[in-house]
């Protein structure tokens, strides 16, 4: 019994980052409050479903926090293959919802959102395997561009350009953090930006948004319909807002108040103070996430923590900048606030992995045990496959 206790003590890392956990809890509760306010005038079904997603996402986050993060390095490749298959499947046979291929047999499916997290895990695994070869174009930049470009391209063709942009930006940030040459990154942005821009131009909605954005740079009154109404809602809140539940513009005036425009609801109902609180909480999340990154000695853990933090905070920043008209309109969600099951589940799983990384790399014999179990599993799978093929004969 004593031996087991000693082994257990050796295999457990440090403590979880409880401040990060508190920040996430605050974001979830704040998000649920604002989502209820944004949707109660059309019924509470949205909010009740979001409660279920939060509960299920919390269970997944707990599971991800319990599983030692080196497991994800083992699973990154098969998960990426499954993601690519699902992206192709939805693209080919998916049904249209809100102008994008995201439904199968009547059920909503957004593999592009999941692809962002899987891409973080896969890119972190791939980058750690390159070592000093990362600086060589044929071993670093070119295969990296193929990996990220393939996933982002499949997502963009759905079309889901905002998710594709977030995926590309997160990948580029990870490449830079891993030691990628800034000149190579700039070259990739220039070379890859042209075909991506041409692809986006082929979609009517993207082309209209870009034209409206360029026009708004000369005349703010020409801002896109959605952005103009979001800015109006945010500005009407003043310093302290009109009060939670008292906002009027969410009812018929503001497009998609429960998803894309929920930050505008925050601005109207709790004012500048409430909007700054949202930004402050995401800033704290960024601080804790990047602190975990810098405190993690293991390259895969550090890159994964950096990628997950950038993925979540980058999406929040993109949503806020769109609502303020700083960048062209994209249909991005505000993590923890916007309604959506896929978004909530993926974000919570990412937080769970980040929490596990905050404990540090597992000590003792865990890694050897993990490798042995992985080899045994592959051996059993291979034998089962051989037996099945022999039986088939």
C-alpha cells in the first residue's frame, strides 16, 4: 500500500491554476447572464440549451483536465485524420444552414470549430518534432503551409471564412512562438493571402462586407448594416448601461443578439464598465494562459498551452473588433457568451487541457507506462486487423 502511495505521489504533477479556473467560471456565469438577457424576449429555450451545453462542457473540461496532456500528442495524428474526413464529409453531403454546409441529417454539425482545437494539438506535435529543421524552408515553412492550408481551405469552402481565418492566425502564431523565421512567416502571409483573398472574393457575402468596410473607412455612415447597429447599441449604453434586461435594441433592431452581436448587448445593458469587465476577464485568461506557457518546460505542453490560449483570446478579440467596426465583418462568436453548443464544448475542452498543462509534466514512470500502453494498444489493433483479414479469406 505504501509503495502504491509513493508511485501515485510521483505520477502527480503540481497544482491546477486555480486563478485561471476562477476566471473561466466568471466568464461562464457572466456569459449565461447576458445570454439570458439577450434571449428572454423570444423565450428561454436558448438559455436552457446553453445551460446543458455548459454542463456537458464542464464535464468534458474536467475529463480533459484529468487526462495527462502527453496523451494528446499520441492522439493528434488520428484526430487530425478524423477531422479532415469530417470536413470533407460535411462539405460533400452537408445541408445548408445560414449559408454554410454545417448540417447532416437535419442535425447541426460544425467540424470547423472542432478543427481549430485539433489543429492546435497537431501543429504543436508537428512543431516539436522539427527541432532545428524548423528554420529550413523545405522542412519547416512548406509542410507547415500545406498542413494549415489544407485544414483552413476545407473550412473556408463550407464557407466558414471567419473560422478559417482564426485557424490560420493561431497556426502562424504557434509557428512564430516555436522559433519560426519572421521573414518566412511574412512571405507565407503574402503568398498565401492572395489566393485566400481571391477565394473569399468569390463568395457574395464576403465580397459585399469587404466593399462596405472599405467604404466605411472614408465615410463611417457607410458601415455594414450589422456593424452600424452594433455600434449604435454599444454607444447607447453610456458608462453604466441601461440595466440588465432593459435593453431595447436587442429586440428586432440588433441582428443575432444571442450569437455574433452579444457584445453589443453587453455594451447597451451594462455600459462601458461591463464591456471593460469582459475585456478584463479575457485579458486575465490570456495572462494565465501565457504564464502557463512560459512555465512549461516540455515543448509540446508549452506550444499547446500557447495555441489554446491564442485560439480562445484571439476569437474574443476578433469578435470585439468586428462589433466596433475596426476590421471587416466576420461572423465570429464571443467565447463563453455567444449561444452555441459546438463553440462551448470545444472551448471548455481547450480549457481542460490548459488546466492539465498547468500542473506540469507527469513525473515518475507515467511516460514509460503511457508509451507501453500505446504500443500494446497498437499491437492489439494490428493483430485484430490481421485476424479479421485472414477470416475474410
